C-alpha cells in the first residue's frame, strides 16, 4: 500500500489506515528504526531496566535529607 507524506505542524507524517493499525496490534507508543532508506514501525521492546520515577527516587534514604542547612548554601555559593 502506498501512503503520502503529509505536513503535521512543523513535522511530517503519514496516515495509517485503521485496518492496518488493527492488524498490526500497535499501541499508542511505537519504536521507529531507520535502516538503509527504510523506516520500520514496531512495538516497543520490553526493557529490563528499572524505571526511575519520582516516587522511587523519593524513597531512597539518601534523598530524604532536607536541604535547608545554611552551611550547604555557603559551601556552594561560589560555584
């Protein structure tokens, strides 16, 4: 199937027909790869890396410290 590249704001894109999207079972997020003049659209690969979100970072003991000691401000003021 052929599709036209269209202007979308400051970018360009293509419209993917509904039957193709349904058959591909793609979600809202996709992975794009470019190889030798081709663009491939696929499901994102699952990552084994931990996601560092705000609640996780806040749970770390080292980050629970309050940063309101005036000595710290004095130590960093010249940087």
